[in-house]
């Protein structure tokens, strides 16, 4: 075997998302922040990074952050 990829169950590192009223849902590998297709949470805010994805890794975190930034910008410009 040259490589082994594991996908352990994830946990939130901080209770901050719950304290701010963000909805959580149980994903395939553990809890994650519930967002819609524009990365908006259940309260007026956006969520990005691997906290809003089922698979937690740096590439997904970076792409999620970029997409959330674009969506936040569009909501400010276009309402």
C-alpha cells in the first residue's frame, strides 16, 4: 500500500456557530453549518470554509470561502 486516505468523523472545534444561532445539520462525517445554495446561514450571514461542507479539507475550504465571498458581494450589490 502506497497511500491511505481516511475520513474520520468531524466535530465542531467551538460552540460559536450554535451560540450565534446558526443552524447545524448532521452531515455524512459529522455536524456542519447549514447553508443554502448561496452560502447563507439560517441567520443573516454567510458561512464558508470546511465548517459548511461534509468533506473537510483545505481545497474545499478555499473554494467555499471564495464562493461565499462572491455571494456576499453579489447580495450587497444586487440586494
